[in-house]
C-alpha cells in the first residue's frame, strides 16, 4: 500500500540562512567543555547546504514512509535536481501523477521505490508507469 506524500514547495533561494557561529573543532557528546575558545568563523548555511543553487529547492514532507531514513513528517528536505540518482539514493519522484519520497533500488533490472518504514512495501515502477525523478535528497532539516 502506497501512502501519499503532501509537499509544500520552497525554492532554495527563498530560504534566508544568515551566517551562524561555527565551532570548527568537533564537539564531544559526553562531558561538557567550554567551547568559546574554539569559535573560529561564521558558517553560511546557504553555501554549506546548497551546492547548486539554481537546481536546488526545498519541500516540506508529510507522512511516515521514510522515518527509517531520518525523514519525519513536517521535515524540510533539500532536493538537488542536478545530481544523478544512483542505487540507494533518496529521491523526490513523481509516479503516475503522485509525488513521493523514496529510496531507489534496482533488482533484476526492475526499478523499485523503497520506503524506509517496515509497515510499507516497496513499489515496483512498471515500464508503462509515468515516472520521473525530480531530484536527489541532499539534506533533511528537522527540529530536535
């Protein structure tokens, strides 16, 4: 059974990422230490997240089909249309008029869209299907 994914479109150029303080050294997830001495530079999130600005856009995802890939309902995903998807890529695709976010796989020369939710089954993309990959998911943005 396939679950519909609702998307809210947002061009990446419209995302206002101001420069954010960036700690260049790794931060331990264990014992806390003062980090002010390690403040190196500003991090421009636009340049960090967006490799190809003219080919990148964002969408907000609704649905739980990709929770195993760290994509939760309400998350914003960044899509780069200039990247070529390969086996295992998470993509935004359109299948028979419906948008979906899934992992792509090829088995015995058959193309499958794989959900990252054990309750859902892979979707075989039949030759007669109207199918197109709109881009590769490059980042997931969600609140902790």
